[in-house]
């Protein structure tokens, strides 16, 4: 009753239709776009990042505990033996402004996250390169098709 605008054989692969099979490196989605070396590197970075975050958390806890202990010592100093009471004692300490372990771990975590982002960027760049190569192949096939059409017209005219 109803007929379509396309003949039954309109979508067959022939000389003028372009069929591009994706290459193994052109896979997109999930871990398919990652090479085994990149997967291994990403897992290593994740592991280092997790360990650095755990050490940072432990360092923060240690810093908090030492800060609490320093405040306890300032508020309620330890009792001094009766002999030493005649001497003047000072419980204050001069501390240098050294970066704490937390700062070191923050820098390490930032560095690992930057490396991880560089790895993701490399994968995205490779995917874009593959996509551009495929588009270039399509354009080249279209150019050859047009050239064949022109040659066929010239052959008919002559």
C-alpha cells in the first residue's frame, strides 16, 4: 500500500558508498579507549593517590593531637619537683615555620592528580586524532567519488 522513497537495494555497500570499520584504537567508552600501559599507569596513580590521602589523614590526626597536647601543657603545666621550684622555668617553645607533613602530602596529592589528568588528556587527544583520521578518510573517499563522477561524465561526453 505505502511505498518508501528508497529502493530496496539503496543501502548496499557498493563502490560509491563509504564503509569505515573502526580500528581497535578507535574504540570509545569505558576502558576500551585505554591501552594496557595506560590502564596500568592509571591504577598505579590511583593506588599512590589513595596511599597519600591515607597518610595525609593520619598526619592531620597527629597534628591535631600534638596541638591539643601543646594547649594542655600550656593550660595545665606538669607539676614541677619542689627542688626546681626555686628556678624560673619557661614552658614556651620557639618553633620554626617548617611545612607540616599535611602540606607535603597536599603537594604530593596535587602532583598525582595532575599526572592523572595528563593521562586522561592523552587518551582524549588520541581519541580525537583517530576521529579526525576517520573524517579525513571519509573526505578523501568523497573526493575520489567526485573525481570518478567527473571522469565518467568526460568519458560519456567523448
